C-alpha cells in the first residue's frame, strides 16, 4: 500500500469514527428524563421527524385490525460471515460485511446490521416481549427495510450465544470470526407489514417494516445479560395515524 493511500484511508476512518461519535453524543439522546423520547425533536433540528412525521415506529400491532393480504414471501439470502459486535451506548449492534440479502418481491436489500431492544419495541395486541432484534437492510437506491424478530423467554438461543455470552462494555467492540444471521429467524416467516420510521433519532420515516409473527426463544439468563447493559432501550409505541398494517395470509 502506498503511504499516501494509507494516510487517506486512515483519515477517512478517523472521520467516520468522529462522525459516529458526534451523531451519538451531539444529540445526546436517551430513553428517559430530559433527553428522553418526548424531547428527541427538541434536542436537534435534525430530529424534527420524531414529532412531525405521521408514520413513526414502533407501533402496537393489533392482529384483529390487521388486513390479511397476499404479501410476498420474505426471502432471506443470508450467509455466514465475520461480524463486529459494537456497544454504541444506545444498544448492542452487530455489523456485518456485504453478502447477506433480503428479497421481498422484486426488491433486494443488503443486510447492514442488527441490534437489540429491551423490552421489545413492537407490541402484539398491547403485549411487550422481553427483547427484540431489528435486522436493518438497505436497497441499492438507499431505502431502509427492517425485519423485526421478537424474543420470548424459553430455551437458550444458540445463534445469539456468541453475542450475548460476551457483550462488550459501552464504547467497546469485538470481532466474531463467523456468524450466521439466518440463525436468528423463526421457521414461520409470515409477517406484519407497514410503513414506519427509525425508532431512534433522527426518526427518519420512509422505512419499510416487516415484523415476524412467530417469536423466537431466548433464555432467562440471555435476557438478563442484555438487560444488565440496557434495562430499557425501547421507544414508546407511536400512533398509526390511519396506517394499515397488512399481515401474511
Ligand atoms: Zn431498532
């Protein structure tokens, strides 16, 4: 590698790191108190959508009010890869290299990362679950598509074991030599679909949400391990404002 090229790469890396730090610290948001969800829009003009948008996430999914529809199957073309487990101060997030895709109808989107909330942000008929995972995908034209998996207490989750057995402290990260995101998914992949937003500042809308109907099991000890770091990192549910939630037949 030429020295100049190496320098520009290292500068680029520094800028990206600083950018992330500013995004996290500049807005200085949290899940309760003066910087909690009711105040996110006031903390930074960039967060205006948190209040102004009529299509915010998460939502309470009422099965009886959902519209049965012939939704396209979710095709998870996921594969094993290396991974980076990051504790960013708001959640534990697992970043993945390119190579795993979600296909919905004709639209393909690349899996970028997944992360956890406790308790679950999505609710089923008002009920929260102990945890959820949001699998965040991006299409070639920059649209976000999130798949949510809800977790209920039960058997130890083998797929999550390498992550939850060694959670990094805030601001730390550690690599995993190999991880298969397909292991996170339930066997029944029918889902609820609606338009929503990011559930964290800047709350940008235009996000396609697919919430899997079948919860996946995690053990009590695994839930406790995550909740020792993040006892409450769920945004309250947001009004539907006339949005229709579709559900796979
Ligand atoms: Zn999330």
